[in-house]
C-alpha cells in the first residue's frame, strides 16, 4: 500500500471508530495523532530535515546515510561516509544540517570510531553534502571533536549534537559505562561539551558534568537547553542544562544499579542538580524534540521523547524552567528518533532492523 493510501486507511479507521469532530483530540485514552509509515530502514538512529524542504537525512547505525523525500518515501544513499565502529550501541549516530545549510551545504555527523587495542570513542565531524544530478555525496569530511579517552566496550557513547541559537554546538559525551569518569573534570566521559561550529571548545573542557548516557539534547524556543539521559534501573532523567553544573552521576540517581545496589537519591542536598522529571520504571529515552510547530498547538514548547524500552512517545510539558509528565502513548515498538517536519508534522524512527519512519499528523481537523 502506498504511503498516502495507508494514511487514508488509518484516517478512515479513526473515523469509523466514532471520533466526532467536536470531541477533544486529547480525550483520555485517545491519541491526538494518526500515524502513516513513510519508509523503512536498517537500525535507523537519527534524522534531520534539510532546511526549506521535504528532504530529510536519516542515519543507520551500521554506517549508512540516506536522503529521503518524505512526500513520497523515495530514498537515496549518500556516499562518502566516514568509517564507523559499529559495535554495541556504537556506530553512525546523529545527523544535523547546519542552520546555514543553504549557504554552506554543511551537515554534521556523530559516530563511533575505533582506536588502538579495540578501544573506541565518540566523534563529531562535518562535510559538504553535494546534491543535484547523480547520487548525493558527502565531501571533505572534517572531524572536529574526538572523545578522550577512547575505552573498550560498546556502551554509552551518547554523541547527540544540538545547534544553539547563536550557531555554536553542544555535544553529549557519554560516560561509556565507566561510571566515575563522569565526575572527573579532566576527561570527556559523562559531559556535555560546548564548541564552535569549527570544533573549538568554549569555556574549558566541559559545559556540564555528571551525565550517564544523554541521548536527547535540544534547545527550547526560549533558548534553554534540555537533555534526556538514560539512568540505571529506574533512573531516567529530563534535565535542564546549566553551565558548570554537576548532574550527579554516578554519585546520585533516582534509580538503582542493575545488580540491585542502591544509589543515593537526593541530588540537591549533595550539591548536584535535581532532574526536572525522572522515570521509574525506566522508559529509556532515546531522543528529545522540543516541539515548535503549529500543527499540534497543544505541544508547542513541550518535549517529545522517543522511548526505547518504554515503546512509547512521551510528552513532557515544559513551562519556563519547569517540566512535568503529561502523556505517554504506547507505540508498540521501541522508538529511537523523533523530529519535526517543515509543516509541524512529527516524525518517529522505530529502532532496529526494519525500523519504520512514521509520520504523525493530528487525528482530526479542527473546525
Ligand atoms: Ca542526575
């Protein structure tokens, strides 16, 4: 079935279930959106729209990058990608088009790269995306950041990229399942790092510390930086990121270690930042979008989180520097990515082989 046909089918199903135009789209138990599958991928990780159009970039963990026209589902593979170390949670990860893409054709990628003796680490680079006739290709990839130190094991790279409103870059640098280095000011592990678009560090080694595995990093329209972080068992967090602050891992967490050992709860009394929201049981937040469109006015300025183990789209209400849990819609699949389209539609990436790109639109037209 074509995308458009399946979309119509979903809408007809909703209509035949008795949804009336006057009913609230947010009625308890009901979803305020309908979904349509646009395309499928092999373990997709992240997506970003190229400014000004219907074309998005989608990464696959094993190292492939795709251009996709979301209006018709047509995919083209981008050549010229860096060699990535795809093991465990590592591989090709985030993709972000430069906000000045129309002038410089630049895209940023994060990926895991191999080091000596089987070690690996996160990295960020940019290149020029050459479009036009022929296959799309990435030219002159230039690595601007390498996580130090590289360590063994394939966990907690994080490697999420967020452009700040002023054109500088924030990168989440996971603690690589090493625990204590998240508190060591002299290594990159467990930090959020601030750099220029060329990779020059701003304000020293790190912007904030004490993070575990921060897979969500996004600016709100008011300029505040929010982060989601995978905690240990029952300790997933949404944090407001402030310069120089310590978020406590592994000294404190609302969760407990996987072997059952307890971790002290209270952050503030021990000198650490409290999470704004935390989840027990875990939802495994894999991505964070702060919604800024008009298509879903009830989400404007709020957080939308793709939940992996939670198999859900999670809505968090954000008001200034405060956040509260709002909705958790079961999607029946691990949700890896969440992004916003050019007209305010929301896109989700399912996790794993055959992961679908889903388009979310309002469940009914408001009259
Ligand atoms: Ca914390």
